[in-house]
């Protein structure tokens, strides 16, 4: 293990991808993912790794290009944000349907309009049902670790699904912070070469991207859903392998000071560590509060959530996106679904916070936690925190 | 934890400064963050950038509202924003040919009362002389180091050389001059 | 050949078809109500029928004349429509040519 280096997280993400022996990358730069795309292009152009970088005219083509490459058995990477992800929309669900283990870096950014380049989770949430596996980093180190894990997860013979690694735009992508890089030898030990179960080659022809008539489409959906649900087991196993080799722990739902907690607050993404500071301060004041950090968004860890909330009276769920006219925050919807048929479930308060780059401070977490009883009484399914009334 | 807020204008290199300082601090074995205010950084528009430096892991990811140090790259920005939330025990570091007392009076005139320490250095003059351009970001790093000792002067050598290549030595010279010439009142 | 997998478990990963050219076992000839018949006395061997056949079932014989593989010809009539010397006529199935 090398000593920590100060590096911008987006640049570090590109360095992590470069450690993974990729064959083909295609990215169309868009704020705030630009530095991933640019730095990876630099690495390949400088000949530091033996890979092809396909310059494309759009995100639609970026994903199409890496899917074609993945079909030939190449290890592939793309990266995007917000409107770029929206532009990939038509292609996104086809990647998991074809079971191509593409890895994507997402610098999460609000979706327009009004036009906004800053962080929230509306981009990934709008593509939630595309069938990609989704994991969230809390900090730069986790982002670096997760990119290396992502290739192993996606390419596992029991998974064979694409995966996106989510990093909050700016809040993570544009911060210079300490990063510990594994050595190339350590990565090689952790991540074996990609062995595709099928690949396009003239010597052994096959057809990919086939038609599914009504007689087969339902079975295709079922097969894909089973693979997605089963991926959780592999993800957990690979995270345990990572911990064994590198000492850093990853779980679908991470817990922080949850022992004896009556109130739990749940975050997804870079707000998690700021929330830890709030929990520390409140614990000092005698408030029995703990933190849950959701690392695995798809497949959603229903069992782990049920286990993690056991014993808590109140669960405060924070969401960085909103389903307009729907049940509120997308994370909270999942959690309500997970707990609906549980005998002793906590009361749930859902706050929508940190939209379009609105800063989230330690004080905000204290207010959300302390204000939870009042919010509960209001009977609203969700509250938009900090909105000027 | 030391929290630093930089005030500059788009193109003056405030973001580069916070990156260089974070890299230097991390290289010294400390924990640090360096990040921009995440705005659309248009040339000439007022921008903020931030540093946190600590001996422990830094968890907070919000902007800095109560800095220990406020660094002002450009005299024209002197006003309420540069002292907003600045700790009374902290320091305002300004690039100006004016004396500390004059800066304090100017702040008062702009309805920004500030009783803490003020450090001044004519970074623009240094930058013109050493770099041939009025870009004061690396120069002001020198002043910051003198006031805070947040990292050793030598710790910036490698990050500056990596970032600036053939003009690195000129930048390092400007930085050292500001380190020597800054006045704290 | 089984027409559909019995259950979802038999659905090939990613819907991949591993058997090259297996469309050959899917005979579309019975869809036909009209069939193309060539009058080789008018045929100039230009091959327009071969080029335009959407099913790819028109092939050139050893004598240079063309014929449709009736296992696959759907009877669409494009060959007859495109044939400018009008050497191809579409005849109702069951009738003598």
C-alpha cells in the first residue's frame, strides 16, 4: 500500500480505472464528470495503459461504443453525469439486458430544469429502473476502491451486469483529498482478467441483442431480475474479499454508532460523513442517535435495511431527489416498502435535502434529527428541508 | 482543524491555490481538503475556494462558514463577504499595497466591522516583478504559510513544480518573497 | 428444435443465440400465397431479383438463371416488381405455372 497522495477525486477515479487493465473507454465529457473523461484520455494517449479511447460525439454513442467493445470481450468503461446520462437513456436498459459488464463512473448532478450543474441524485434516480447495479461512494477513497471492485462485481460469472459507481458531483469529484492507491500488483491479485462467457468473433459466430417476442419477453425479464437480485450475494462476497486484502470495510448498509440508538438517520452518498459529525455531537449531548449509510442502491438491500433499523423508534431518511407528485424521496420509498410488513417498524420521517448543489451542513443534520418528532406529527409523506416558505 | 476560505476572481487561480495547499499538506502526512465553490467559474466573477487541514480524518463536506483564515487575492473584493463568519481569533490576509490599518478603515466604510488580525502583502507587485503577470495565487500561498505555518515552505515545492513545470521556479520565488514580505497587524 | 424455452431458466444469458445460421431452421415458405415463376426466355440474368429479395432466398443456378428457394420465399413479389424485363410473374399457390 502506498502512502496517501493529495489528488482530485475525479482524477483519482480515472487513475483507479487505469489500474484495472481496461481495454476500451468512451466518454463524452460533461460537468462534473469532465475530469474523469479528460484524465483517462490523457493516461491512454500518454501510453501509460494499453487501451483504446474512442472519442464520440455524444453519450448515446459513448455507451453504444463500449457495449460493442464489451460484446467482443473487452473490459470497458464510460463516465457521465446528469443530462449525459439522460442522453444515454435509450441504450441504458439494453446493457444489462445483453448482460454486458460495462463499468460507469457517475458524477451525480441535478437534472435540468432549471438548468443546474450541481450535485443531487436526480440523474441516477431517473435511470433507476434501467437495470444497472448501483453503488455509492461517501468519499474519494471509497470511489477509488469501488471502481476496482466494480469490474470484479460486474464481470463475475454469476452477475454479468453493468454497474455504475456514484460519486456526488463537485462534493466529491472536485475535492482534493488524501487517497491511498493500491499497487498494480495488488490490483492484479484482486481483479483477475476478464473472461467473457461469450464474445463476438468471426471464428465462432453468435448473435447478441436479439428479439424477444411476447412468448419469451417475460422469461427474459425474469431471468434478468433473478440475476440482479442474486448479484447482492456476490457484491457482499467481493466486498469481504476487499476488506481482507485492503482492510477497508464495505457493506450494503454501513452503520455508525447505532448501538442502542432510538433515532436513526439514513444517508446515501457524500452527506454520510458530514452526518457522522452531527451524530458525534448529538451523542455527546446524550441523544441516542445513530447513522445508516446506504452503499448499495441496486439491487436494493431489503434484508439489511430490516436488520439495521431493528430496535429504533424513529428513522429519518434523507433523499437527494424527489419523485414529483409521488411518495417523496426514492430512497425512502424503498425503505417504506422494505418495512411495511414488519411487525415492529420505526416511524419514518423523510427529508428531501441537498438539491441542485444546496449545501448540507452538520447543523442541518442536527435540525433534521431534533425536528423529527414534529415532522412526524405533520403527517406529510415527506418534507423539503430548508425550502424558503 | 484549520479552515481557510479564499476569495478571488475567476482566472486568478484561487482553485489552483487550494489544490496545491491540500496536496502539500497531504504530502506532509496531514489530512486536507481543497475544493472550489463549485460555481460556473467565469473569468472575473467573484469566486470562493476552500481548504481544511487537520491531523485527523476530515469528515465535513460542506462549505466553510466560519474560517480561521480568509485570503483575499484581489483588493477590489474587500467588503463584508471576505470577513463574513471569520473567527475573531482568525486572520484576514489581503493582497494590497495598503497598510493593515487602511484595510480596516476600508472595511468599516463598507459596513464590514472586523476586529481580528489583518495581514497585508503587495502580491500584485511581487507577481508582476517575478512572473510578469498579475496572477497572485501562488504568491498569496507564501503569505498564508507565514501567517499560519499550516505546511512547511518546502512542502509546496513538489506540487508547484508538478503544476507549473518550466515556470515553477518563478512561482516559487514569488511565493518565498510573499512569505518574507507579509506584514501582520 | 424447441420453439420457446420451457422456463425462464432456459433463457440464454443476455438472449444470446449461440447457434450460427439457425434462422435456416425457421422455414417461412408456408407463409406464401403467391409464388414467383421465372420465364427464362425473357430473363437477361441481371440479378436484380437476387439483390432485392428481402429474404435472401433468390439464388443463381449453374446456368446463370435465378430461382427462389421455396422453403423460405414468402411470396412478397418484390422480385417480380423489380424485374424490368418482366421475366417473373407471381402465380397463386396451387395453380400450375
